[in-house]
C-alpha cells in the first residue's frame, strides 16, 4: 500500500483497508495505534497520486478516517510531521476542499 497501478483492484483493496480501519483492527492499527503514522502516510500518498477515481466509494471513507485522526490534533501533527512536503500539501488540500 498504497497501490496506484492496478486500477481494477484499487476499490477492492482500499475497501478492505477501510473496513479494517473502521473496525479498529489491531492487526492494521498496531499495538496502541502504533501504525497510525504509516496509515496516514498511505492515505496521503493515495490522494497525492490520485490513485482512486473521483467516484470511488473509498474516497469519502478515507477522508472520514483522516478526519477522525485529525480530531486528535497532537496525534495528527505527529503523523504528518515526518511526511515529505508534497504529501503534507496533498493532505491539507484534500481535507480543506472535501
């Protein structure tokens, strides 16, 4: 993850990813949410690369997941701090305009 080359499988893969995150799967989130920085990075890169089509049902789900993390300002800032500037910009844009 993220994937951007296999257009046929993207909705399925991201759908499963969203299912696991929405279910608070410890296998994805890691112990005490230790994988959240990587998860936010994956989502940011997904939006940066425009991996999903505009009408993908996964886009609003990913945005909702980002907003949930964003609700904890300190945690969100910690997740974003280690990202390259272009991914930070992409996150800022997608959260601002959606």
